[in-house]
C-alpha cells in the first residue's frame, strides 16, 4: 500500500483538488457535482446528502459519452430545482 496525498480547496461551489498526480476541479452544490479529474476524465455525480448514496458517471479524457451528457442535463435541472426551492 502506497502513500496518498490529496488537498481540497473550496471557493463557494467550486472545489479544486490537488493530489500527487495533478490538479482536478469540480463545480456543484451538495447532491449535484460535475468535474474533471487530474488525469482529464470528466465525471458527474448525483447524491442524496447525508445518506452515503450516490450515482457517478465518467468519461475518458477527451471523449464525450452520451450518458455523461444526459447526466449533466439531469444535474443542471436538479440544481435549478434546488436553487428555486431555496429562493422560495
């Protein structure tokens, strides 16, 4: 087993992750997040905060998959629903 290093820095909804292999970033709110890993792979995650349940889709570096596109649309719609619920 090797050593691991990771540091997260938050700027509001933006998170920058620094590790021994590089820098990654993500944008989102609790329950909805999209980002890019340090190796260039894109991902999107939908979760139920506080439950430990989540669903993540991932694509290869430089490749867009249709499931990732669908997941991003779903995440954007959910993020808008959360924002509208918080505004009321």
